[in-house]
């Protein structure tokens, strides 16, 4: 079975949360997932904040009271599943001035578009956030 693929572009807390929720759900079903981080999502992954929602205060308070997991918690679930691979876009790194060494602790591999296109060819379960 092909992996579930999530492309993260927006660094908004809500978008990254949605993408990681998709990944966590897929891994809980035993599916492999591939997560590709670009631009602002890559910046959030590397530089945070992962624990504090930068949402409207009333929404952030409700999330905490309801026990909605933070980005860091979702990322731990996804990584802990052993079914996920995280990729950083080399072009986004260059554009943002982030070094490959800065992303080594949080991604499995830095890749360019040629690799991304090869890895995702024919994948039908694709999500863009």
C-alpha cells in the first residue's frame, strides 16, 4: 500500500496541527506516512513554537481545556509510531537561510523536488496543508 503523503507549506499552527493529525490517524491505522516540509511549515518545525498555539486566545484556551494535543505531542506520536518519515525541502532551506545541520535533529532527510516527485509518483492519499 502506498504511504499517506502530507505536504506542509503553511506554518500556521492550525494547518500544521491538521497535517500532523492526519499523519497520526494514518499511523494509528498502520499506514506508512511521508511528511514533506516547505517554507513556513519547515521554519515552524525547526524554530517552533510547537507547544503554544498562536491562535485566537479563546480557541487556544478551549484546546488546552479539552486536552487537544500540541504540535510537539502529535509529532511525538507520529515519530514514535515508527511508520513516518519526515523530509525537508532543500530549496526551502536555502530560501530561509536554514542549514541542513539545523534540521538534522527533526527530519530524516533533506530532499529536492526531483526526489519528491519520484517518491510521490502515483500516490493517491495526498494532503496539502
